[in-house]
C-alpha cells in the first residue's frame, strides 16, 4: 500500500504556495506605491516621467510628504497644468478610468489624466485661480490600475494554483492508497 508522503507533500505545496502569494503581493504593492510620484500643491514640481503614454493624477486624501501630513477631502477649483521638457503645454483632462488605491497610509482617487510622447522632465503646476485653497497631495502614476490588476491576478493565481495542485496531489494520494488497500484485501481474500 502506498504511504502517506503524498499528503505531506500536498500540505507543503499548499503552505509554500500561499507564502509565495503573500510575498508576491507584499513586494508588488511596495513597488506600486514607490511608482507614484507625490506632489504638494499649490506649487510647482518637476516630474521625471520615464514612460510614454497615459499618466494619471490622483488626489491623495491623506498622505505624508517629507514628514508632514496632508488631509483634504476635495480639490475643487484646483487648476493643474503640465509643460513638457521644451516648455510646451501638455493637455490635461479627465482620467482614462476611475481608479483608486489605499495602502501604506495613502489613499488616492484619480482626478485627472494626461499623455506624453517622450520621456523627460515635465513641470506640474497646481494652483487655485479663484483664491486660496487647501494644500493637497497629488500622486502621479503611469499604469497604476493595470499594475494593481496584475498584482491581484498574480496573487490569486499563486494562491489558487497552489491550492488546486495540493488538492489534486491529496486526491491522487488518497486514490492510490485506496487502490492499494483494495488490492491487498483482494489478495487476502483469494489466499
């Protein structure tokens, strides 16, 4: 009769798979957060944008920048403009999709979007043309929604994939042991 090693291997596979899913999630979320450039406005900031295509500007409702905490529920009236490395204006409009995030003490919701056709140093200016407004933190990111979806998908694939393989191994072990027991019983009956 086959031994119980298959059950042990299934348990190990499940634990290792779940640990890998947890590590993958942690590392990906850390990298996603690091990919969001924070800017305090009203003010002017230089952005190092290395990837062409669409970028999203998020309003971070609670964020810490350089040891200072900023909290504001809205950015009503805030005007944001961006210039390219040559000083030409970049069109800023509605974001391509409504996305949000909450991790590491940061919460953001997409409010604006823009696109660039070459990497370089861009200048973001945020101001309240109608007068005073609260200081707020904007997060600027490229492909954050896609990165988050890949992170969630990868984590689920690792977790459910390892659980499925562990279950299959446990069922295979059970069936082998059952066949072995049946064969041993059949030998005993015929003897």
